[in-house]
C-alpha cells in the first residue's frame, strides 16, 4: 500500500506500525510515532494497523545542545 | 524609558522594520529571557538576544569551559578554558551590549530550584545537553505557564519547537518520557557538527524575539527538523496529545521530577 512516511510517499508491505519499524530496523524505544497526526502510545505500535494513504512520522529523540 | 542616541543607532536595523519599530524595540528592552545552558545552543541564543537588546538575560550552567567545547560554543574563547561557563558568557554579553542585565547561576537546573529560578522571567530557552533536563524544563514551563523554546541537536540534525503552555503541544505530547538510558547516543559519544548548533540556536533566538514582539506565527504545534547533510528543513505538524502526562486535562505528572539518567553531559 502507499503511505506517506516522514513526508515522502512510500510503498510498504507491513500492516502495523511495529512491523514497519522492524522492517526499517528502528528500535521502537528510540522513536515517537505520529500516525495520522496522532502520537501513538508505544503499547499501541503492535496494534495500530496501517491503511492506504496513512501519514506516518518517525520522530527521533535529540538530547544534545551543550 | 526613552532610548538615547546610541541605543537608537545600535538598534536602528530593528527599528527600521515596520514589525519592530521603536515600540517593538522597547518590548525587547523590557523582555526577560531565561536561557538554560551556556553551551552549543546557549551560545548563539545568548549572543543574539544580547545583541538584540533583551533587557534581562538569565543564564544557568554548572559547568566549566572545556577545550572540547570551543568547536561549537562560540561564546567561550580559548582563554576561558577551565572558567565557569556563566562567567565567560557574562563577560562576552556585557562586552557586546552593556544594556543587558545578566542574571547568572553557577548551578544545574533541578526539580528543587527550577520553579523558583524561572519566576520573574517571561520565557525560557532550552540550551541543555541531556534528556533529564529537557524533560524537567518542559514540565517547569507547563507548571509555571511560561513559553518555552525547546531544541535538541545530534550529529548533523536538529529539532526546534515552541511551547505555549495550555495552548500548544508540549515536549511530552511528543515524547512521553526520556529514552531508556544508553539507548540514544550523546553528542559526547556520537559527535555534533559545531555550526549546526549555530543554526538551531539562531532559530531559537529568532523564535524568542518573535514571541517578545508578538509578530508572525510562532513555531507552535509543529516540530521543525533540520538535516544538515541534505540541507532539508521540515515542519512536522503536532497536535496536543490528550494523553500527555503533563499538559493534558488529566496529568499523571503533577510535580517536577529529576531523572537520574545522564546523557551528553558536559558535552
Ligand atoms: Zn503535553
């Protein structure tokens, strides 16, 4: 299906947010996921299904600044 | 208070802007900004706000200047190595603009001192280098109802977000809690391009001045991300999270907490 991942149109085969994270080698603890403008609870990564046209943002922790 | 001739000349390029003018410049002169950290982000933030004539600059930092800081912390010079960062920063600020009153604290921000310290300031700028303090500053801003300009940097990337407590999404709306210790590399471990701190810190200073002046659209309800390697800026729309642990209607965090984890300290 076609989704928008971090602003870019992408074709994905995965059916849940967690599967998509795994397929991209992203450790679920390391990101916040926004799914159609809603920030997901980490507990819901596995149960949030992906649909055609969904918009997904992987937001990364950045703790530097010193 | 009327501006003298030197001040009119010093701030002439601001006064020329219809959005600023003499009236806006007076708002800047009356503003009180609290900058947490006199490091990579804090350097450009403090220098640009001082140059702009912000009347009162509060700065807190418990560290001493280290040689490895100078690659990006442009407020400190080689001769400042081993001096408290706040002393070095105060000197440069006053040399740049004697109109600025510097209120400095040689200390770390903690759950104990944070609310007291931000009292008396109009807005907070996060220039810290670790997650515990970033979360602490967010919660402090929410509890004290002070606008916050948040930012973080790592390697070649940075992010910025303005938080208007009770109005726009906060840092915890995005990131509920700090990452597990050791999961995210620190700048000390992973490195950071020095000039990136200048880009991100300058954006923070700009957003602070916009808030002070009440002009334009603040960087609220969006996370600005910058990737230096591709020179790409993105605005990611963010909504307030109804399950946010600190700024929602039913918060689970109702007092300040010190997280133990240390990431990127003294970097
Ligand atoms: Zn929030």
